[in-house]
C-alpha cells in the first residue's frame, strides 16, 4: 500500500480537484481509497457525486462538575486557556462546551475532585463508493473547534481497511495546523498543490517547510496554469531544488466538468499517476 497526501498551504488552490482526479485515474487499474481529511469543509463527495453514509460518530471528552463537591473557588476557570469556563469567586462555574478542547487542565486543578469527565459529539465519519474507488470522509460539527480529533478518528477507520488497497489518497485541509499534520503523517509522498499567484507562492513555501520538517518527500503541482504565468512558482521550486511536476491548465472545460461532478481528465493527471506509482 502506498499512502499519498494531496495538500497545500492555501485554500482554493485545487487540492480536491487534484485528489479526486488522481484517485479516479489510479482506480482504473488499482484498488484505491480516497480519504477526504478536510473535515472543516469536506467536498470530495460533491465533486464525485458520491452519496455518503454515516459510519461512526466522533466524540471528544469534556469536563463535568459535581456541584456538591465544588467549593466555588474559580480555579478551573483560571487555568482554562480556551476560556471555556467562566467563574466568579463564590459562584458556580459556567461551562461553554463549544470552546473546550478537552485538555484536562481544569480536572487537574480542582483539589476537591469536583471536576470529572463527560463527552460531546463533535463530528461524523462517512463512507461511500463511486467512479471505481472507495471513499471515506470526516466532517466536523458546526461550532466545534478541534478538527484534528475528527481527522484522528477518520485515520483509525482507515487503519482497519488499509490492507485492501494499493493506494490510499489523503486530501488534507489547507494550511499547516494540527489537522493537516495528522492527515500527512504516514504518507510516502505529498503533492503540494499551488496556483500562479503571490499568495500561492507564499503558502507553497509554508507547506514545503512543513513537509521537510515531517520528512515527507513531495512534488509541486501547479493548478490553473497559464503560459507565461508560472515564473513565481518556478522560482520557489528552483530554490528548493525542485521542478514543477505537473501543470493543470486553466480551462473552461475543466471548470464546466468540475461543476457537473466530472473529474479532471488531462495528461497532467496521467503524469501524476505515473509519478506516484
């Protein structure tokens, strides 16, 4: 099994476009699992027209108070770095579960053992099939903050079935935060998707720094390529001892197919398929 990450420092560069197209292309000759790990905004199923079915609910631990033991000292609120607890001395603490990340500092700080544990639902793992590939994705509930917990739960489900596949493709969220790092871990290679703009250049540099720190080899994919507008990205690639591995053109046909749930069919995707094998 080969695990491939499709990632990028900036949102909107076309990660999902590349991930879905590459998964379908590889799926013509291999057993492929596509994992949508952009749990804040999953959209691979929409691009492929795949109907998702719930597989598993995801929960996060949160504190629970025994007010018979609570002496209303307010220490739990004082140590809460996410401001999920509000307390005035002499008053019972008020808890805001949406802001809690489950760190447990409040439990440790309570000398009366008045703070224990409960849990809340923060997301769902889904499964589906389409275009000759299998598919799983995670989705964070609205108003929840800790997306990496859903990514971790998603990866746990993938571990149960990973031996069935030749290729497992992880479509990560944009950026360099914990949810992206969790999705990247274990990858044999990453495709850093960017666009020929100053923002694309800046965020490509960020994701390359992260991939180097994680020790993951990577290739650069330029989306929305137009002749003569690739110099910014070529400069970044050259400074890092890289070349642009594949260029996906800015094409009206690709955009029309994208809106209809038809994966990109282009020689640039065939190039990527050969590259990652």
